[in-house]
């Protein structure tokens, strides 16, 4: 059974070198990614991939976001170098990398809009990656809205990746997060918060062709379906300093339906119960196989192997399993169509 892993991180060599030049000491995720050789070493990556038959990867940059590395005068160049490098990989290794996800200089929205067209229309990117905030700014700010409009008009997906660092404290009385809570719990919260802002901001009503793939199975949303459904049905009842009474009325559908319109990947680090929960929430048609390679805690293919094992153990028909492993991605990414 063909397996198309849709959320895998990589650094083209030219980008990696440029990143080290502009942000050699970037902390938190910068420290992490500088110490994962498979992000740059293709031979090591291929040795892992070769352990799995009929297996391929859709590639995108790893954290940190470009806008966390440099200012708006530098990030457009970083995006061009990254996207050019990934396009070269796809052209050279099409069986291993059937497509790439473009990166955008989100702290320079005008340049980001131009890079969408260059990456998708000229380089053949299957979509773009956005992080859940832009240096702390929410994605539903007006300056980013044209980017969502453009992706909807192109009918290409947005890969939504969480972003938060240790400088986001766990408590207001402190200045930083401890014990990497910012990563373990902060990232699922980031994803969920970004989803909510887009839902209540009316993005799916404004852009009917909008497609967003959430990393890590939609963050907290599937597990908290009850709170999402019933607590937000009373939106505004707990808020004293702002009137939310008209928000739900402006939406064309019940709010829970919009959360189910997101797509979700299976990059859950081998958590079977979370996989079942997410699959029940989003449904077979909206779940895509992903492993988050090469972020395994140790060298090797553990995340890939465990994710495949979990999906093969689920009570699914062969057709449903194939949808998750590859069919949904092939449809969304329009693989095989002229670019």
C-alpha cells in the first residue's frame, strides 16, 4: 500500500548555510534543528526512507519560522533560497519527494504574496506552510488576509504548523516557560487557538475553497470536542468587556462544522488513542498520513514505523486506510495534474 507522508521537515543545504549565517545562535527550536543531521543530510534521510516500501515524503522547512530568524528585509531571500532548494529536490528525486510545501516571509506580507505565486505557479509547490502566529501576531490580522485569499483562489492547501518558544511564559508572574511546557502543551494550544481565530473570523465563509491542514491532528480540538461545541455555543456569555453576541449569527453554519472542515495529519508521535480520537472527529476524508520525520527522539524511523503500525491496526477498510495513507493527499495536492 502506497504511503505518502505529508508533513516532513528538511533544510536544503543552501538554506541551512544561510540560516546559520543570519541566525547562528537562534535558541529553542533553533538549537533543536541544528542538531538533527537528517534535516540536511540526504543520505541519512534516504537510509531511513528505504526501510519502508512504497513510501514517499512531501517536504517543507522545519521550525523556527523564517520571521523568527530575521527581519522583513531578509526573510524574502530566505524564502526564495528554501523554495528553490526544495524544488530542486523534487525535480531530482521525484519518487522520494513528489512535492514540496513552500515557505513564506510572513513578516513581509507583500513579499509573501509574491512568493506564493512564484512558488506555486513557477516552482510547482503543492501548497504553503504558515505558522500559527507571526512573531506573536495572530493570523487573522488584516495584513495576512490576502494570503489566505490567494491560496483559496489557487485551490492549494495551507500547512498550519504551531510556533511558540520558551519566551512565552506558563504564568503571568514569570518571564519564561519552564520544563519545555511551551513545546509539549504550548504547541497544541497554538494550533487550536489559530483554528478558532480563523473559524470565528469567518474565513471559511469568505473563502469557500480554503484548505488548511493542521499539524498534530488538530491540536487540542478533537479531545475537547465537547467544550468546542457546547461552550462556544454560549459565546459572549462570559465576556464583560467585548460584545460577541453577533459572532455566531454571522457564521453561515454551526461553528463546530467549521472545525471539522480543517484537515489533520497523523503526526502524533505514536499515540494510538489520540489517533483514534482525531479520526473520529475529522473523519476518514479529512485525515492524512504524516510522521513529522526526522524529529524522532533517537536516530531512526520510529515515528514513521509507529504511525504506520497504529494506522494499520485501526478497524478500517482497505479503501479507507488507503485514503489516509495517500488518497486524500493525492486529491488535495492534485498530484499528477499539470502544474
